């Protein structure tokens, strides 16, 4: 029993080491169009800021669908990113101020 708790404790402590980094994923996959802070606008491509109340209102579920399936001109990231990375980048977008 003690062995089980020890393994669980080590796994719990190691979990953050393996957690997806939403800021890093955003920086490498999203910032080129959305800007480092989500405020970039590219009128010719119909890209508007994503640090807005309207985007935050979509919530995690709505943003996950958009990131996974894409929304022109944004490509779909399902198959390009694992679910943990998609979830992490969604949480990062929701935290943008």
C-alpha cells in the first residue's frame, strides 16, 4: 500500500513536467497571425483580435472546436496538435488580457 502511495505521489509531482505549455504552443503556432498577446489584426485576412469578451464568451468548448476544426482563414489543428496541446492553448487564449 505504501508503495502505491509513493508511486502516486511521484506521478503527481511529475505531472507538471509533462503538462502541455499553452503559451509555448500559442507562440509557435498562433502568434504569427494573432500576435504574442492576441491583439494583432490583419484586415486583409479578416483576422481580428482574440483577447476580446466575444472570444472569451465562446468558452473552452467553443474555442476547442474552432482550434481543432479551424475557422477560415485559420487552419484546423486537429491532427497537427495533440488534444493536450489544443486544450492548453485554449486555456492560454482564455487567460489573455
